[in-house]
C-alpha cells in the first residue's frame, strides 16, 4: 500500500514538472511574441522592444530560460503582473478560496445528481426516471455553461427575483453558479454511471447473487453499485478538474470573484505571468485530484488493495 | 453455458440453467414478459424519430452556414434605429438587439463561423491525434513512451483551460482559435487510436498478413488503420459537440474571431449586457448552440451503440 502511494506521488510530481514545462513552451515557443503583445510595435522604437526583451530574459538561450523559469516557479516566485506589477502568487492565492468553494459546491451538485440519477435509471431501466436521466445526461453535455448560467439568471434573478445574479457575498450567490457548473458534470456522470451500472448488472456474479436468493435492493445498492462506481470515480475526478477550469466562464457570467475571473481579465489584458500562474496552479490541483482518485481505488476495490501496486 | 450442447446435461444442471435464465430475464425486464424482438422494435422506432429530427436540425444548420442569405430575412449588419430591442414578433422572429439588428438573421449568419471553428478543430485534432496514436501504437517501444508521456502532460491541464491558454498565447483570430481547440483535443484522440491500433495489431489476420510477406507499411495502411478507424470516427462525432462548445466558450470570453458578424458565442456575450431588458438576445444564440450540439451528440451516441456490440440495447 505504502509502495503504491509513493509510486503515485513520484509520478504525479513528474507530471507536474512536465506541465510546468508545457506551460513554459506554450508561452515562449508558440509564434506569439510576448513583448509584441505587451507593447505596440508601431508606437515604440526597436530599442525599447530590445530592452524589454533583455529585461524579461528573452534574449537568453532556451535551456537557460527554462531552468530559470523552473527555479523561479519552484521557489514560489511566479513573477509579477504586467498590469499593476504586483506579485502573481499572492494575487492568485487571495482568490483561491472563493473559486474552490464554487468548485466544491458544483462538484457536490454534479455527484449527487449524477450518481443518484445514474443508478436509479439503470435499476429502473425504461421507466420515467430513466427518461429523466437520459435527458439530464444529454442536455448536460450539450448545453454551454454560459448559456445555462444566463438562463438561470433570467429565470431566478430577473423574473422571479429569488436569487442574486452576481457577486460573491453570502451563500445565496453560490446557488446559481454551482447549479450551472454542476449540471455539466452531472450530465457526464449520469451517462457514465448508468452505462457501467447496466454492465455490472449483467455480470455473472450478479446472477449468482440472485440465484443465492439475495434481496434485489441489496444486490443493486451494495454489490452492483460498488463495482459500477470504480470507473465512475475516474470520471468524477476529471469532471472536478473541468469544473475548476469552467470557473473561468461561470465566474465571468455571474461576476463572481475568483481565479477564473482573474484569468479571464488577465487574458484580455494580455497579462501573461498571471495567466501562466493560474494555469500552473490549476494543473497542480488537477494532478492532486487525480492522485486522490487513484488512491481511492485501493479503498474501494479490494482487488487493487490486495495486489498492492498496479 | 455456451458449451452445454457439447456436455451431457444432467437434470440438476438443466433446472439450474432454467433458474439462471429466468433470474437474468427478471432483472433485465422488471418481471414483465416482453418479447425481445418487440422490445427492440419499439425502442428502435422511438430512437429513430429522434435521430431523424437530429439529422434534420444538423442539415438545417449546415444549410444556414452555407447559404445564410437564403434563410435570413434581413442583413446581419443592417441597423434599424426604429426597431431597437424589440421582443420577438412575426417581423423579427428572435427580436432585435441594441443596434436594431435582427437577432434571427444574426444567429443564421453566425452559424458559419461557429460550425467552421468546431468542424475544422475536430478535423485537426483527429488528424494530429490519430497520427500520433497510430505511431505510438504501431511502432511501440521508446517512441510510444515519449508520445504518450507528452499526451499525459497535455492532459494535466483541463481541455478548456489548455485551449484558452494556447488561444491567449497565439492571439485572437479564426485560425488560432481552431489550432488551440484542436491541440487541446489531441490527447483524447491519440489515446483512443493507440489503444485501438494495439488491439488490432495482435489479431490473427495481421500476423497472417505479416507471414505472407506483406510490408509493414502495407499492413498498416490496408489492415490496421481501416479496422481501427470506427471508434475514432465515433469519438470525433461526439468530439464535434465539445469543440463547438469550446469554440463558443472562448468566443464568449472574447478570444474569438473579431468580425462584424459575430459567431454564436460572441453574440451571446454581446447580449449579456441587456439581460434585464432583452432576454432574447442571449437566449436564441444559446439555443442554436444547444440544438446543434445536442443533435450531434444524439447521432454520435447512436453510432457508437451501433459500432460497439457491448452497448447494444441500452
């Protein structure tokens, strides 16, 4: 067990280093010139551009730049914002709680709705709940979050005036954004859980349990659900990462504070250090969630627990 | 039970088998005795109506993209100051926006860029991802490891964020947007293609072809690739939906194509400022996105079920 944990930790660290290099490559190797996006080349002299390039270290060789960049990031120096020139890391960290709260609330919506509907629809296949589950599944993956967010605002804020359409103060402001963001995740999860539950219910061991005379609810909710949840958990982990990334759109729609909102603003302002910092931060959280998912298999699936490292 | 015909069946075994069949049937069909064929037919018809509707919706929207002037009643740039922010009516099906432009015509003209972004990025993603996955799966060894580790790294950044980052680094514009969405979808296609190639590679007929003296290139092009393509194509159909959503999302955030005629995402973003006075400006472009993506997903789901025998009858 300990061996599994260590192996996973090491591979996660490697992946994080890889994603750090990826972010570096996106910003420094792609044909966009960061200096030209900072200043207008028609209004400043070439010397100014050259100076700026030197200041940012862009005239140094690639490997040197990559190493400096790695060193800076690992010591927590995410650079300074090009707008207002305040350090990037505190700026991000200040906004993290609000975004994590929204992500957690959305994940709750997605998991509760997704798993419940998915299981019920597989157990009562062809019934009313199955139809609802299929509709949620299909609309969940087909509706753009910004549109479902706007529809929620139109209905619950503009028409009914029940809930606020913007801001981040109080729990009321959390409801609509987490519904909009959670609905997408719920769609994928419903589809996955329904499918894997149907597969499991057709497996021979379920037939054996029925032959043994075990009561149907016990078969469905204890034995089948456990097996069906294993593939679903991978998806749930990925969905949480997607929801974290989705905050960039939802926080903009609901004018909420958070790293997603800063990211959207920084992209518009071409504030690359901030964009870079937020993308890297999200990658770390995403890898962390996937690590937890991997480790949770061992708890849920006795086959993996016994085998140790896999 | 498969080889029960070969082995002599004792009385006890026959009873046991009967019980098993009954129990399985009960679990599957909720105890109601429905003929398997009748069940399949009724499900087929209900599902088929939906597929036909989805196909019609896709065809209509492609028609809008190709010949917008035939369908739109007004020019998308025509500003009618006498008709500003009008609610939907017979004259303006989807109402008018702040400049007095007809929202229906804007949605119709916006179809072209929206679909173009989605379709080209799927083609790009499938070509790059499919090629990388084929190489990784067919060549194997160190090259496989290198390609797949790079894909793993690409997967550490959630799709929409990766597309957003690349689009931000490249700057606005149609080509850059397509490139960003295509790259962010590459790892998914590469993984599926690799898995598929590896599964096909170990089949008997591939070994037979090798044994007959066929060159690796011939085996790859004539046998492995054609037999591996179906899951990738199904995935591409379902991927078209997510690419359209990603394109609309990036456009909504202002990373889209800056043109006089906005695509659906940009149109929605423009309407956001008038949410309290004109619900229709945001509602209809979003509806267009949803209808298209929903239709494509329905078709993709159906196709996947047809290709994958495991999923039959779900």
